[in-house]
C-alpha cells in the first residue's frame, strides 16, 4: 500500500488524488474531521467532482453528534484497505494526522479508555485545572505525560483516566515502532515554511469566501454536537465571535495562526515516523510530483 503524508495545506491530498487516478487506486483519508458530514469546508474534505473520479473511504461517515476515535477509525480503514487488496487495487492512505495515519497502516494496540469514576474525574480535572491534571498524569504515568499533547484537554483526560484505572498509554516510540499490516511505501510531502504559510492563508481565505462561518454556526447549533467534532479549527473562534469576544476582522488571522501551529505539530509528529521518500514540493503544484511518486512506486514493486 501507499501512504502520502504531510502537513495541512502542503498538497498531499491533491497528490494522492493524482496518484489514485493513475494507479486506479482508492484513497483512505486519515483525518478525524473529514469523517464528519457538515464540516466539509472546515475540514477541506474532497469535493464532489473528486469523489466521482476516485473512491474515497472514511469521509463523511459520521454525523456531527457522533464521536470519532482512532480505534474506531482503524477498524474502518483496515476494512477498506483489505477490500482494496482483495480486489487488487492500490490502497492509498492520505493524511497529516500522525496517529490516524499510523492507525490505518498498522495494527495498533489501542488502550481501553478509563471507565466510570476514573473517566469522569479525569475529564472534570482536565477541564477545570489543566495544570493539575498534567501533574497527576506525570505522577501516574510519566511516559504518557511526556508524549501527550498538553494543550489538548481531551487527550490529557483520556491518558489520566487510563493511568488512574491501572493501565498505561502507548508511548510515542511504540506508535512508530509497530509494523505495517501490508508492505508499504511511505512518502512525505513538504514545503518551505514561507510557501506553506502562504498556502494556509490562501486556504483560509477560500474557506471564508465559500461560507465557512455559516457552516460552523450550523454545526455549533446542531443538537448534541460531539466534543470531538468541535475540536476542529474554527469552531472555537466562530463561537467566540458569536459571543462578542472575537471581532470578525480578527477571525481570518486567528484561523491562519492556529493552522500554522497545527502544520508545525504535524511535521514534528510525522518526522518521528519511518519515511521512505520525502518530496519537497517547493512552490510548484502538488500534482507535478506525480512522476516522482510513480517512479518510487515502480522501483519499490520490482
């Protein structure tokens, strides 16, 4: 199988699409937010034309009131990849979220979430006093505390609940040492920082022009909308704007800044992984790297 990874806005999706058309492959999207119907603009999900040209999996399979977990995603991704292999089609995993990418291509041993009292206690503590929750996690499971995203209260709460119930989270080293389920070629696309920042700004402007605010307001007003869905970039900012905390004129730059931070984190995460070929796209269109990917793919199959 083929995996095409890279930070948000780098062009991995466009490249994966071009490769899928050429190889008659199918794309498994490793992105928790593209799973949600109703967040198509915010998640930059594949458009209708793209989905008519290529089969996409794990896109639009969840309602806004449902939760998205890496463990659940892995089951669906594995089924899609196995079906591709059985049909002798090329499965192409595309994504910038390192955990979801690894979940798609490997058999990961996801820990069971803490239940009952431990889970509720950890969640309350992480939301009310993030520093105290992180201290408690360091005391219970130092390795988990070192690898967890401390800015993400949900992930801190999950790790703390597991530790409090006597379990242990998988470390970042374990995430990347697991074998792939099938022989895999892993390609990462990158851009110079200034080029990536410009692409991020252009994407944010396009999304705003196409109705991002309306989409997110509708999502925020959805009865029972899940906390996982509302972790998407833009939801917090639009909620703040509606509450009068954030001025509309500040929204675009706030979204750009958060997306730039996300791209940096993605690069840091992805560079911990095995990569067979890194392609620096410079400032050229992503699909111009098609020949290079096909060359590497062909050499790998010989």
